[in-house]
C-alpha cells in the first residue's frame, strides 16, 4: 500500500511545533515596549531602536545577539524584550561593526544585569576581532530597584574592571537620540565621535534627580541639551535635526576610519572637480595682514571635493578640526580660524585640537596643519582657565604623534603657537606661502619691546619696516627651518606629493599610538 | 532684545553703526582690535540697534556687552 504523502512525518510535526514556538517568542521580542509606545514615537517623528539599527546597517546584514534576552529579575521577565538594549553585528557601508541600540520603550532602556552582559559581549567581540563599535544612546540610566541596596550595587556594578577603559583599539561612534543618563552618557563621551540630535539630553542623571539633589527646578535642555554640549562642553562633535541625519553622520565618520588601529584608513576614489578652486585660492586670504577671513574656505578648496567633515564646529572655534580626504586618502586637518578672535588660540581650541590629535594618531590618520595665528590668547581669563596646562597638553600630544604631520603657514605664525602648530621639527615637513610671517611676537609689539619706541615716536616706522622684512619667510627658508616655500595655488599638489613621500611604509600606514590611553575628554 | 558681546579681550577700534539703525543679519556693528588683528563684531540676527555701550578706544573684556539689538 502506498504511504499517504500529505501526512507529515514525526520530524516535520516536531519542526512545525518548534517553528511556531520560535515565531511566537520572536514576535514577542520584536514587539519591543508595545504598539502604543511605538506609535507615540512615530507620531513624534522619532525612530524606534530597531528602525535605527535598520537605517544604520546595510539591508539584511544585521545579525542580532540576544534577541531572546530579558531582565534577570523574574518579575520583569515578560515586560523586558531584549532587556531594552538591542545588540548585534551589522555591516555599515560594507564593513562589519558591533552595535548597541537602546530601546527606550522597554523599561526606559535602563541598565540591568542582562543588557550589561550584552554590551560587554559587543565590546569584547568588536575589540578582539577589530571592528568599530556603535552606541545609539537613549536611556534612563541605572534600573530601579535592581541597583538599590548594597546587594544591588555589588551584583550590578563594578564586576567588569575594564567597563570604562579605552585603549582605542577600535573606533567608537555614538549618537544621543533622546534622554540619556548614566552609562549611556558615559559611552557617548568616551567615543571618538558623538553626534547629538536636537531635543536630546545627555547628562549624568535626570533633571528630576538633579532637582531633588539641589532643590531647584532644572530644565533638561539647560542640564544637557545640544547647545550646552556643542558650544560649552564640546562633548558633541556634531548636532543634527533628525535621527536619520545622526545615523548618516555615524556612517560618514566611520567611512574615514580604519576598522581597527592596526590598519590604515580606507581609500576612496577622488571625486571629480577636486582641486578646481586652486588657481584662485589666494582670493580667500585678505591682502591686509590684520583682516580676518574664514579658513574653512581654504580647507575646502585644498581637500577632495565635498570631503571636509568638520568636528566640534561650534566649540573652540578659533581652532578648526575635521576629517577630509586628499587624493582619496583620509587626513585630519587642524587650522587656525582668523574669523574668530583673529585666530588667537584659546583654551577651548587647545582642548579641541588635543583631542583631535589623539583621535588621528590612534587611528593612523596623517595630519595637515594650516597655520595663521597671532599666538595664544593671553590675559587674566586665559590664566584662570589654566592656559599653560592646556597649551602644554596640546604640545605634548603633538610631540607624541607618530603619523605624518605636514604644516603649511598661510600667514601668521608667532611665539609658542608657532611650535604648537607644527613649527620646526614639530612637523615632518614645514612649508609656507610667500605671504607667511614668522616671529616671536607681532612686529608692532616688538618695536616697543626691542627699541622702546611707540608708534608716535620718530624712527618707529623705519624700525617696523625692518622688523617686517625680518619676519618674511625667506630668512627662515634660507636656513632650511622651513623646507619649502610654495605658491598658494600649488598647495594641493604639494600636499598630495608630500603625503606620498611620508607614507609609513615600514609599518604599512600604522603609527605607534602613544596616546591610546589618553583621556577621552579634556 | 539681544546683547552683542565681545568674543575677545581687546579695544574698540571703529564703531560702524549708530543707535536707531536697522541691521541686517551678518552686518558688522563695530571692529575690535586684539592681538593686532581687526575683529569684526557681527549682528547674528537682523533688528534695530538700540544701544551702543562702548566708545572708540575703550578697553573691553571677553564677554562684555558692546551693543543691544531689538530683534
């Protein structure tokens, strides 16, 4: 007798039961904090955690780790899908990355035992296998009551001594996309790149707790809004309007970076039109030595078309820092911006440049300095803000850089700032435009200090003319302390060629990372 | 009302606008001198210049209010 082929085999029956159970559990996990909470976010125009992961990763590439994880507290098991933090591995523009995305709809994405284990796993795998780590921050902080009492503390905190250790083996990129307190904030400020969406808040703890602690009403935006972190703390490298823009910014940042510290950054095709503004670049520089201009026009003209990605644009604005490409290769650009404070470097600019030096050196990114500074800001306010310490942190960082350093003096380079901006052997090659002027102090001051003459005194103008001649680039070039005097229009070609000359051939583009354990903020 | 503040310590070199004048966003109200550089003080937003709080050659400190604009 023929066997009935429509009857499922015992194995098929078992498979169907398993599939059904699996699908039920999966759907439960994917339901996150429930339809109502998700609908409220959508109405507010904010992506949920899974939408964020989908937007960030190449289609279909996300492999989740811990989909079926829940709170370790049995009472919360049914209401804690993925324990409020979604983790896994995805490809971002073709390259693998580990991702942690906070799901605020599940218990406020608060930190607990299980999701702490998930974060630890992502960090461990990303570091050991050499891929970037991305944090999408939005968390109410430590979960209550789990953390309460000495037993709670002993169970949940301090069991991983390396939890907040950074040795910069892999790039970390983060976004603050909502209310972010506790460890979500810690990971953001420890990252190499941190983007904030307007409306988000990054702080140690919530405004409610802050109000209880100091007995006054605290406005969340004042406590940790984008303006504070973009302009005052410098913790935000970039501020954007939407979740999508924030995730695009992370993609863009990572595209400049290697996957880990033991490889050179990726190379991209040179966009058409790169360098087209070079014949007219001198138009960016005023004829008068005392007039200001925006150095970012010069940067954008020199580097590959549309490749300049400025970091911390609203903080320490006297110093411009940003990633870019030259001939398709990633470079870090550090420039003085005379548009702000005449280019005189202040404490915020020192901190900003120091952190950028650490970033570039840790990830094998050659550095280009464009110099036009009358010196450091001096005076009582600068001293109160610890200017000597900040200037020397900057200087020490510069001396520990092991990636190629090329400096070009556009106009002014005076005093100690001459050294901080790569003067002498503080860069591998020092070039200058014929418009450069280099000395210890501005000639107007020097005539007073050296000759004791005021502008109204007889002989002042003659001495000033003498000083001005002595500050021209030709004298320093004659003793090979400036190696090249270049015409402004040749700057891009000079840098392209010099980057090739200074390629780290012996180590395949990899530096020594002497600042890998430096602070994550200054 | 919006205060225009000195971004740097220095002195007032030239005042280019007068009270009552309507300012466009980006217009230079005065020029400071600091570190032998000319530092323009720019109206971030357009409005009426209500008051100029300094005179030429005055020494100014970082953060000092230089002028007030009614938005």
